[in-house]
């Protein structure tokens, strides 16, 4: 199960926008501070402090920071590498 779960931390000192993309992993985004705009498919959401967002695998999405000061955590879950019994 190596590589099944990965985690990343983003803050206002780093990239503020992630252009539209997709991947095979499920993605959890936790907004710790500030606001981000998340576009997933045809829907657009504004996530606030302490919001948690789940993005399905293969779903086109983008994330854009809306505040100068923000923090978010991102966890990806690659179920294709899991042993399914």
C-alpha cells in the first residue's frame, strides 16, 4: 500500500492557484485559515475556515486562494494501489 495516502500543506507564502486538472486519486482539502474558491465539474464553491472538501477521482477541479493569508491541507487517497479483497 505504499503511496496510497499523500499529504501536503499550502500557505499564503506558496502558490495561490491550482489550475483545472484531474487525477486518479480522491482529494480531501481542509481550509485551516482564509477562503478558497473550488471549482469541481460545473459547480463552484467558496470554502471557508474549517471547511472540508472531498473531490472524487477523475473529477476536473481547480483551487484558487481568495485571501492573502490562508492555510490549507490536502490529502490524496489513491485507491487503485489498495489491496481490495
